């Protein structure tokens, strides 16, 4: 059985608490600058002194995210934090951690790192050869998925499919990723409990958030033997505070009378030009179909906007000026 140790100091005493962590994901959004972490495990946190259910993930607003698990040692997580703050890339962080493991046993550890490097996503992961089976990781363009003590490879593949197919912002995609592991015994120790895990969480930080205070965090912990699926409970809490449904949208027919926009569809750049003889000043916003603001800037007669980093799909342009409010769909190929 995998063991990881959390060291806490209470009145000068060090107390060691055993726990394990099983499947998780870190991801970044290069358009919004959001960074996120989600995870779950078959550990009864009611039997520990842990106050937080999201302890395996560290978010760095505007930079990236790191998950540390499997024979977890807090000092390794602290070192990972220091390397991210020093500006290391995800692979450099992994290389440093495996070379400088505090107990010289990197073969027991598991990490996932995702970061925005010069505005572009980079990812890396490490799964030690001695981490408990089934173990493994999947690294994508903007996400890293990792797990140990799993039912099998299908857990990691389910998380990836959920993330890639999930609709909405980063929080929605992370919630969908966890649901991809919603199977009895995803953490193999929870098979007898009839659940995938005992606790789960999703958290996301915006670029403007303070370190340690993400603007979005939901979590659930359940007791061993209660046979309550934490991912179902987490989904209920998630939906109570966050919507992944498309926003209602009515295109303003006066847009084409007042403004010219080209090209539409576009592969990257969009130009918006005022058609009035007098100057028009205002603000332009581009949102996705979930209502998330992706671009906001001031507008004087003409604007050229680059959306080449956007995923293919439909986006909404809004112009607010002294002459009125105008909306238009734009398609990114």
C-alpha cells in the first residue's frame, strides 16, 4: 500500500500523518490565463488532521500548476513551488525534483506540471518506477494527468477524454475530467466501498488571483464505509456555484450597419472598422459561448484583434459605445 507523509508542527512537535493520493490533473488555459488542478483519492481525510481537500495541487496565478502525489513529502512540494517561482519550465521542474528528491527516492514520486511559458502552454510529468500499480501519466498540450493505485489504464484515459470533450471554461473541463474517472474502484482501494474515491476537488486560479487564494474551489470528503460517491457530490456542489451551459445570445442586426468586420470566419486576425462619418469610441469584448471574457480593450474607430490562439469555434464580439451596444458572432477556423 502506498504511503505518503505530511509533516505538521503543533506546539513545536512534528506529527506524521499517513495518506495517499491517486488520480489528478493539472491544466492551463492560454487564452484566459487560468490555471487549474483537480484530483481524487481513496483516503478518509476525516481520519487525518488535514484541513484542506485540495492539498496535492499548488496553483501559481498566471503561471501554472503542480500536483504532487505518491509517497508525498511536503518538502518536495515546497521545492517544486520554489522552482516554478524561479521561472523553470515544467520539464526543468521535473528534472530538478527527480535529481534533488529530499529522501533520494524519486522512484516513489509522481508529479504533474502545466505552465504558461511566454504565453504558450508547456507540460511535463514524472511517474516513479516504484510507485504503486497501476500507475502512469498522460501528457497533452495544456494538461498533465497522473495516477497510481488505479484500477487500470482506463482511469487515465477516461480523465483525458472527459477533459478534451468537456464544454465550457477550465473549471468545467476539469470537472468533466474527474467524471471520466467516475467508476467503482478507479482508486482500486475503494472497490470495496463501491466508489471511485473518498474525496475530490476542483480549483482554478485567474491571473489576478493571489497565490494560495484561488477564485474557484469546490471539494468533497466522504467517510470510508459510507459508500457515497464523492464525484457525484462534487458535481452537485459544482453546479450550484458554476454554470457550464452556453449563454443566451441574440445577434444585434445593427452591427453590420454600424461596423465592418473581416475576415469572418477567420484563422487569426480580425479587423473591426467604424462605418460612421464621426468618431466612435468605446470598448470591445470577445467572449466564448459560456460567457467567459477572453479579450477586453478600448476601441477608437478601428481595431485589429488576434485570436489565433483561440480554439476553433464560435465567439461573440460586443461593442459598447456612446451610440449603443452591438453584438456579432465570429467564427474561428
